[in-house]
C-alpha cells in the first residue's frame, strides 16, 4: 500500500497560527471584500484554539491523503492526482 507520512514542523504551526490570527482579525465583510460603514471590531484567537484547529487540519489532510493513496493504488497509479481526491472528498467531508 502506498503510504505518505506528513510530519508538520514547528514552523508550519507558527505560520498556521499567524494565518488563523490574521483571519480572526478580519471581519466577514473584509473577507468577502464588501465595503461597509460598520467599524471593525478586533478579534483574537486563543492559543489553545489555534493549536486545536491546527491539529484538526493536520488530521483531516492526513486522512485525505491516505484515502486518496488507497484509491490511487487500486487504480494502479503511482501518484495521487486530483481525480483521486475528488473521489474521496464527499465521504471524507461527511466523516468529519
């Protein structure tokens, strides 16, 4: 069976933490790119929430890669392609 191991580095968690913090600092209006007259309210993310979100994302991606690798192996492919991810995505989203 084709197995891919993903080992996140501390740098990954730092970058992801900054990314989530930046998203939390933006309002939904800013994220959507729509202008508004409302004032922006500062928002921050708890460090534990960022760690939990990082871990959830890591598990989600690892599971997606492993499922796509199983499909690729069943089809006799040596690489995971977008079509393999398209096959596993509906069930993966339901499972999470």
